[in-house]
C-alpha cells in the first residue's frame, strides 16, 4: 500500500513538474501548445500511444474551452488518474496567471507594460517549426487511408474559406462516420453494430445576464467569466468577441482596456485565457483576478472529467470509430491551416525567416532537442537580431 501511495505521489509530482514547465514556455497558441505536448508526452515520456493522443485531441476540439489546456488535463488523467487531471490543468495555468497578474499590476500602476516585442518576434518563427513537427508526426498516424486524406484536404479548404473550426470538425466527423460505417458493412460480414450507450454531445447550460449592477463584486466577476468559459469556442479573437459583449457593452470595461488585456494574453506563455486574470484585476483587484481565472477555467475541468471516460468507448464502437478517425484527421488539418496563418503573419522580414529556417532544421534534424530550448533560443535570437 505504501509503495502504491509513493508511486501515485511520484506520478502526480511528475505531472505537476511537466506541465508547470510547459506552462512557463508555451508560447504560440493552442496548436503550438499541443505540439509541445506531443513532443514531451508521446516522444519523450511515452505516457500513451500516439493514436490515443490523437483521439483525445480530436474529441477535445468538440467541447467548449481552451483546447490546449483541456489536453493537459487529459494527459494528466492518463498518467495519474482523476487527481492528475486537476494537477495537470492547474500546473499549466499557474505560470501564465502569475505573469499576467504581475503585468496587470504594472498596467494598473503605470498604464503600460514592459517592451517584449523583440523576444516575441523571435518566438513566433520557432512556433512555426514546432507546429510543423507535430503536424507531421500526428498526420502520419492519423492518415490511415486515402479517404481520410481527402477529408483532411477538405477541412483545410474549409478553414481557408473561413468556416468555423468546430463546424468543420463536426462536419468531417459526421461525413466520415457515415462513409466508413457503410464501407465496413460492405467489406465485412454483416454484424450487429455496437451502438453507443451514451450520446457524445456536451450539454451547455446558459443563463442570460441580468441587468448591469453598478457595483462590480467578486461574485459578479466570477459568474461573468464562468458563463464565457462554458460557451467559448475558438481562438483568442473569438474570446475578444465574447468579452466585448459581456464587459464592454455592459459598461464594466472600456474597449481599449479590453484590447490591452487581449494583447497581454497573446504574448504571455500558457493559455490565452489568462487574459481573464488581467481583466479580473482591472475590475476588482487581486480577488477579482482570482475570481475571473477560476470562472473561465472551471468549465473545462468539468467537461474533460465527463468526456475522458467516453473516448475509449468511442474507439470500441464501429459507428463512432469512423467519427473519431475523421475528427482526428480534421484536427491535424486545422493545425496545418493554423500553421499557414501563423506563417503569413510572422514571416515578414529576413530576421523572422532566418529564425524559422534554423528552427525547422533543429526540429527535423536534431529531434532530441527539447522544445523548451527551441523557444528560449528563438527569443534570444530575436532580441539579438533586433539589435542588428
């Protein structure tokens, strides 16, 4: 019994260490975060198979909340059970919250934040290499047939046309599920299909906001961000639209303050939703920051806790297996689409192009180099080239 307890504590400590470190260096948004996880969790530590990682990634894209943060929770659950889920998520979130809280204090005191442009300019091109490496490895595993390849191409086209990511993923999943179900029925002896006992669809409970109260309380801040966390799909730009509706139109925040908060979330490591910490501080000080952070991330813990046990059952079901394979290839396709967008935004001069090329060489040529060193190296090189 003592050995079991020590083993469990050891795994929890390992989970905390891995995701705290990752949260401190995870720049570049969800696609880059998941790429870092693939390198750390699958390639280096072998906590699970690449196929199961793909299954988790595909399913996570279909529920509200920050995808990369939810993936940390799934990985923590695989390594150390239910408690590992919470330890992983909290460990990943904490570094960004601490940094954002400090920047919020600076902003409140001096109405400005430190100049970090040159460092971020160096990190962005390294993110391109990180995502490219993960998309290549995950794509090889997800690409099981020419039909899935065609489906992936269609998702990339859909993303390029501006179709919502969740819509594209769901559409690909349903199309693939129907196609592969009937294809398997013709290729194999007809057997009674294993129907899912539980339906895979998150239930969202939404409650409209009431009248705006003059006094902003800690509870008000918590409930506002809890609602956003429960219904949020998409990137930081989508988060801007949600918060604009909840905070600016109700008079709780000015639009300029919201723009500054989103900018802070973009250049701090870890989840972009740490923006909530910054806004919470502006609304109600330290306790407002904690309330906003807890509110926006709490739904993700609950969604993942409910979803995680269903994924192996989905893989066992003939009907849902095609759905999962299709969503997996669609998730990789979305990563490729994001890679293209980031490349267009980031590669604007010779400095960024040089850093991107060097990062790609390290990623594909020196596979044992940790992503952490790649990110730090890109930041330092960005600063040094800025001086040229």
